[in-house]
C-alpha cells in the first residue's frame, strides 16, 4: 500500500486555499515550551483544512546536542526493522526511542514514529564531510528504503508533523513538554499535492527546516537543479526544494542568508537596472549563477537552522507575511492576530516587502533594521512632483 | 462635482444601548451569527472585545449598525457589507472591505494587503500604512463611487487593475521630501483616480497610469476627503489641504484591449 492511499482522509488530491505560518526566535537562547507556538498557529485555523500541520524546534535536545537527531516515520514494523538495521550499519547509534505521543481523536493511522541520536562512522564517510554524509544517507533512505522516511536530521533540533489540525498535532506529539529557543509552525491546506504524513510541513534536512505558504511555479527547474547536486525530492510536494536549496546555497556554497534570499526571491530585472553599478554586478552574477534557484510564483516561507530564522516572501509578495519584535523575541507570521494572541504588547510590527528577508539570530537583539536584509532603498529613483 | 463621494455621512447616534460581545475563543461563524442576530433584533451599536483573527466580521450586514472592534480582526473584515460603520481600534489584516457595497470602515492603525478589494461603494479610512495591492479592482457605477483614504503610505501595486473609485494617500510619517515607497502604482488601472500627497517615484510607476495635473475639481474632492479624515482621527486637516498632491489617472480605459484580440 502506498503512503497516499491511507493518509488522505478526504481521498482527493486537489483542494484550494492557503496555509498558515508562524515562527519565533528568542535571541537570548532562552527556551520556551510549545504552548505559545501551538496557540499562535491555532489562531490561524482558517488557513488549513486538517490535512497537515507541524512544528520545528531548536535547542530541543540539550542532552544529545552533539549528535544528529533523526526523526523517522515508518509504515510498518518490517520497514522500521530494515531502517534500524540500515542506521546501525552506517552510524553509531547513541540512543533511540519511540517519539512519545498521545492518542488524539481525529489523528488517524499515524505511522510508526521513532527517533535516533547518532553520529557518522568515520570509516563510512570515505572523504565526505560529516554533513555531506548525512545528506547522502538521508537521500538514500528516503529513496531506497521502502516505507521509511527521515523527516528531520539535524543536531539539537527536530520536526514533529503529521496529518491533522495544528492543535491536534501539538497534542499528539506533546509539544508542550519540549523547550526550544526557536519554534516554527505550519498549518496546511494542500493545493496541488496530496495531504500525507511525509508531506506535512516543516520539511528538513540537517538542521534546516522550512514551512511554506504558496506554491513554487518554477518547481520543475528548481528540482532538476538541486538533483544535480545529489538532493532527491521524495515528499511529493514542492516545498522540500527550499530546504535543499538552502543547504546548497548557505552550507555548501557558504552564502549569507541575505544573498540566498536574493537568489530565491531576486529583484525584478527592471529594478536591477536602477541599482548602483556594484550592486547591479552582484545581482546579475547571482541571476547568472543561480537563475535555476529563483523560486517563482507566490510564496511566503520561514526557513530556520540552528541559531537563525528567516522569513521571506516572493518578490511581489503574493502571500502575506508580517514581522514583530518584543524585546529579544522576533516573530514572523502569516497573520498579525496570531502574534497579538501570544504577545499582546509588541514593540514594533511591520510588513516586510516581497523579497526582503526578515532575519533573527541568536545573540543579536532584533530590530527592524538588523532584521531586514538587502533593502530596496539602495535603488536610485526618479521622483516627480507634477 | 455631481458624484456622491466627498460628503461623509456619519451615522445618527445609536438609539439602543450598546451591546458588548466577548469574542475570546469564539469561532468566526458563531461570532458572525451573533452579530446578525443582534442586528435583526434592532441593536444599533455593538462592541466586540477580545477579537483574535476571526474572519469575515460584519460580512453581508445590511443595516446602519455601529460595530467597534477591540483586538485584531481577521481577513475580509466587512466583506459584502452594505451600511454598517465598523471601527477597528488597532490594526486590521488583509482584505478589509472586500467587495463592500456601502458603509464605512475606520482603522486606527495599519491594515494589510488588498484593502478594498473589488470595493463597489462606501468608504475605508486607515490612519496608518497599508500593504500590497490596496484598492485592487475597485469599481464605480453611476453615482456610486467607493473611497479609500490612507493616512500613511502604501506598499506596492496600489490600485492594481483599479476600475473606478477614489484613493487618497496622505503619506503621514514620511520624512519631508521622502517619496512614497509604493512601486507599480496603478498597474493595469483603467478607471478611477489616485491622489498621493507629496512626492511619488516615477521610476517604477505602473505602465497604465500617468501623472495628471490637479484641476479645481480634484482639489475640491481631496479637500472634502481630507477634512473627513481629519475629523475622524482628530487631526488638523489644514496642513494636509494646503499640501501638494500628485494625481494618477489611467492612460486608457482598456489597457489590455489588444492583448487577446488583434
């Protein structure tokens, strides 16, 4: 039986609406339990339809923070036993256990959920970096081990997701019992792709996670591009390509988040023509080098990795995104009401422009000017007063 | 000017006791059902407290009821409404006044994207800034002309595909001489008019609009709307009235007339 056959309770493959996003980082590194994030994403219930919800949390496993935490989904005991065997042959497993969960009305047929804390065996890495080895193994498991998926694979972080409403998924995974300094959340309303456990957001690889509202119209070319670098798209939806693009641009090619944002949501050509010469040169070079990672179409995303969170909307902002600051906390959300519900007295609220990243970093007190990356202000404009 | 836009029509003071509805934890369907029920009972003034993202508040209400909102209302506030006066004491989200037919929405802080989407009549006043595509596809018919007045400034694609109505953007909060940051204003616009106080960047203006000199008729129209805005928010309208305005109007009534038919 395929994953899709049992997971989509509505047995359709195409419905229409939007998704909800929420994320926050406490830049002091103070850990918050999952109550606030669940309340915030639950406020935007109208944005989802129960076919997917999930949470990513950073600073999650202090007791195992040096080891990669693999959250896995298996369809059957045989699949888990094959995966277990595979992992023990390719990694040193420090600890493993079922991911604790409660029985929740409405959460039907969950897969077997397990987590492994592990590190790569140097004898197996054959010259690869540790991270490249992890990427390779995650891709291998997700494409070759029938009935098993690795849904997150970073250190000191984890992704909890499934088919259900956000409050159900929060209850199911007991996220109120975890602490994290950075949380992101998603409320899914699948549009062009099926609602299934693996297809719920966030999507992750290493410590990257991404939640997404919208669609990537350029998915075909983006996917072919990341596949050239060894990434394999296995989740049957477009969003995962953001996670792989992030890993390629920011880890392997060591670009800053601001530059990665300019690749994924680049300025329009006509705006580029009005930039200062050195900026034109930079943005042209990015388009020439990474044109195939331009994410076209309507989107808003929250991308996170250890110590950093970035909100970004497409260059003409066809999906909503608001940002807010309260003291050391930076919030990014699809809707302002969700921010107000968990923090009624924010210091500052703004709506980032399309293509303008909102970045929160551990250890840097947030402000709009240091959260906003490449500003549109650098364009020289002709001003007219008739 | 024969057309009925500039005159504010404040509601008569409510004749019934104000009714307060606590919206905390309420689903929008229940909240809207309660609103409609109160309106049916003849209640003329309703305060909703603890609002947290409930959508479609006041949708399709067709009575001159006064609704005051405490908290952040959800998307499509006042959609299809015809007659109410809705006052939001803080910020509002996307799609306020979606396809509204008549009445007034007053927002004391900022509003999100597509404010006044396909608006057909009535008035929206926003004290702060607004997001993308505000006034998208607003339209007018005969003497019915919708109005949006924005106290702050607007993000991009203001008046996209605008087919009728009036928008005024006052730019309060911009530094002296600082142009509105709004790009692609009036993209696809083929009716209506936009007045922007101060300076407008022409580098990224929508292709379908032009800057047109202000005529006495325009001055008269803007004055009326600014006085109304000032009265609503307790601002002295005189400095705003004596300011310089840029008028943006469509270059053609049918910008895409030759796009599909040659």
